[in-house]
C-alpha cells in the first residue's frame, strides 16, 4: 500500500513595523512542530524600521526551519502583502499555508491545531476564532468597542451570506493552497477587508471552513486599522456580493457563472422564445449562444433538431443538443454550421457582438426559404438604464441591460433599423417585463411587482419593456432564377461590369 506523502506546510508571516515583536513571535512556534514546516515565508511590507533585518537574523539561527525573508520596496497593503505571499506559496509548491501576524497577536503555539483539519481532509480553510469563547476575548484585553463591533459585524455578515461563523475578523487562518489556486484572490482588495473577501469567495465556491478557538491577546502593538472605515468596507463587500448574485454591479472578485441559468416560465426572453417555438412545426434549429444547452434541451423535447453554437463548451452541452459547434461569433458565422435551417434562435446574443449586422446577414444564407430568425435584445430605453444615465451614475452590471460584456445597446427603433439593414422583415416585436423573480425570488412582492411590470410594459413598452423579442424573416423581395435562391436586394447592391450586367439581365 502506497503511503500518502505528508503535506508541505508553509507559514506566511505578514509583518509591518514589527521589529520589536517578530523574533519573539517566531520563537513561540512549537519546537516539535518545526520539523513539519517546509518553509517559513516572512514578508516585510516596506516597514520603516528594521523588521527585515530582524527576520533575516532569526532565520539564520541554528535549528530554524527553512525560511524565505523578503522586503517589499513599496507598501502593498495588508491584502496586497497576503496576495504576494499566497502567490509565493503556490510557486514554491506548498500544500498548506498558515497566515501568521508578525506582531504576536495570534498564538503560534496553536499552529498544529490550525493545520490538522486540512490535513485530515475535513475542510479547505481553518479560522482561529476569538469569539467561540466571547468572554475570553474580553479577558484577553480586546477593547469593549472592538468586541461589540466584531459581534455586530459578524452577525450582519452571517445573515447576509447565510453562514454561521463565530468570527469574520480574525487574521489567524490556514488554507489549502489548492483551494487558493481556485479562487481569484489576485482580484481582491489590497486593504484590510481582504480577509472578508476571501471568506465570501470560499463560501461562494462551496468550500468548507472550520473554526477552532484561540486565545485573545492585545499587547502594545500598533493598530493600523481605521475601525469605522473597516466596518464600512466589509459591509460594502458583502452587500456588493449579494447585489452581484442578482446581477447588479460587476464585483470582479467573484467569478461569473459560465452557463445561462434558464428558468422555464420565468417571463425572460428565452421563455418567450420557447413559447413561440412551441407553436411552430418541428424543424432544424440553429441556436446561437447556446451556453450549456438548457434551452436547446427544451427545443429538442418539442421535436426540433438543434445545432448549438458558442465560444465556450460548457460541460454537458453535447448531450443536450443534437450537434454542437465551438466558434466565436465575433469572427462571423462559421462554415461548420451548414445550411438548411428552418429556424435560427439568437437569444441575448447580438448585443455581445461588435458587428451584429454581419452575423445577421450571414444567417440569411443558412435559412431555408420561409425560415424565421428569433432575436432577443435588452432594451436600453428601459427606465433603469435611463435613470442611471440621467443621474450620472452609468456603469456596467454583471448581467441584464448593462451587462459588462455588451458591446452594442438597442432600443426598439434601433433594433428594427439593424435587422432591416441586414435584409429582414420584422414579423413581430414583443416586449418582456422586468425580471423581478431574479432579484427578489418568487415571493408575493416579486409576483406583485412582476404583474405591475407586465401591465406597464403593455402600456409603454419603450420605457417599461426590459427585453425585446423579434420574429424575423428575410425580405420578401426574393425570386428564383435558374433554380437558385437569389436575394434581389443583394443583386441590387452589387456592382457589375457592363458584360456582367447584360448577363444578369438575360440579354
């Protein structure tokens, strides 16, 4: 039986102006644990004292674990220093990294207990909590105002995130380095709320967190944290995350889902298109921007045969549609899609293209005579985007009308002009109401606001319509010449030599 090698454990010591405390803190690392430490990474964040010298002096003493001592030439901030340390831990092949503060506020004596749950495979992160015994925190010298602020903030954060941690604000932490690799920690803030953002990232990724009780120690170390600003920043982070889940703001430190979350009957553009497709005879469908194939799967259930196209391949998409083509529509419609389609669906697609007219024009060539194209786009004339512009707070969101990946914005008028210029007649344009179900869930308030939105959309679609769904067919000005399907509009737009013009005229 092959024995699993012991994990490579690293200690990341973040230090700033810690000349007087750094060596004492490192001396407290248990002697019987030092042999298990692969490396100690001491990162001096451009201190104004001799912190770097103290780190070097300690690392050169006999019997010390292998140590790397670095001094940043520019202060990176509390979060920035951690980012540099975690990148170094990954580079040096560590499996577990423990964050230890150089000021001695957190007990190095508990390092074995900090890494044990990760070693046993019970979690991806371990936090040392001073609040598991809240009275102990006060006895350890935590000022009452900090104790109270810690409790209030932790309760608010737990409520907003659906978690049950006893403390969000401890800086004593151990992480699986593999887990850190899977989190976008490089996008986090450089400030003190870095620790809150990494908790949110762990919870968002479904990773497990364990807490162990630690003693509280407040000595004469200098605190560089502005309490009121810190409280504002951590609450802003949590609220920003909650809004990002609803599609508002960009929140770059939380990854966006690759797959479109289709919900049947939700009143979205995809739901409206599906309803329209259920009324049409089964046929061959080209689904542009098919994502994970959830929409295509429903079309297949209606009897349609679907070819999906997208620039990324979401796992499972090939099982949900008859055929899948990997292609970037920004480069135009790929030849691999073939021809002879009865329907083309471009649900929330063309607004992501810098030249949607080109793709729309190319789609006419893959349609059978009498085929239809169903297109949906967000309505930039909706009151939400109008209000953002009027108030001077225009910015992008993670999804919706102001999705950060949108390259073109459409109103009902500009959509009509775009598709007509691409060679289509507009059979019908429908407007959908705002997706309150996405923001508020399916409760009574959501249903009430949804009903009001649908009513207002019928009265004034250009202001209250959230998305437009257009049914298109190529221009009726077409004819059959010598057995070929010829678009007369294309014929008129072409430039001919006199000889070619005589031949085209049949002379």
